[in-house]
């Protein structure tokens, strides 16, 4: 096995180190976060840091670093208090990845890519049309992580839309049925072709 010590990692070239550390943690969720500015300009951006925080209340979190460069997603969430999380699926991977490009706040990524905004239930922020799982959230709170100056954004699920062929009888959402993608590192995408579930585990006797 290749072995990197802390001192080795610190000496690595910048891009090499970014690729290494971003990919070694494993596959991550691949999502598009949709927001709308106070000037009604839609924004959509790819994120690989969305994580489940709790089910009662239904909370999701994601991480960002708004202090280094302007982040339209963060600014819009703080202005409007709402945003959407939309699962990336096989057919939109290329366009979804392009939303990582840094466009001016006056330019909507929906106008640059083939991604289409979708309005639902008078929710202020746009959903991504065709996404098999679409989640509308309200901003709850944020936490500053001092170690690397990032923010954990916490949101509560207000609206949840799931394609009919994904949900199983016990509530489980089988993402493989929707060809939902995962991210490996910054730019590697994978699509699951099947799911294997296991029963609740108890100590062996």
C-alpha cells in the first residue's frame, strides 16, 4: 500500500493534495442545491457534502466555505431562508458538474446548461426538473468550523418529492432505481446499478 504521513501530505503539490484528500474519504452524495436571489435570479450548484443529521425533526446539513470566494448559494440562502437539494442522476451528470464553474451572480446556471428549473408548491427556490429526489428546505442554523474556516449549514425538510419507482414499502428510498450518482473526489462520478439491504443487526450470541 502507498503510505502518506502527515508531513508527506503537507509537502504535496496543491492540486495533487486536493484530489488525494477529497477522494480518499469514499463515495459522497451528488446533489444540486437550488436557490433564488432576492432579485429572483435562479442559482444551482453541485455539492458533494450533503449529509443526514436527524429524522425528527428531518434535518440535512451541507458544508461550504463562503469566506474565501463569493458563494451565491450561501448568500441566497441567508437572504431568502430556503433552498432545494436535488439528486444528480445519470443523464445530467455532465451539466450538473459544470455548475461548479464560477459564474457571476447575475447569471443563472440554468441558462448556461441543459438543466431546467421547476417550481413546486409556491416554494421560492427552484427544484431541478427530472431529479428523482427533490427536497425543499428552510434554513435553520449554521456552525463555524474553526479548523478550516468552513460552515455547516443546517436545514429542515419542508417538502420532499420522490419518484414513484424509488420508494419501498418500509419507506426506504432505493436510489439505484433512479440511476442516482455519487461523487468520488472532486470530479469522479459513479452510478449504482443495484442495492443490497441487510436486516437490523443485534449482538451475536
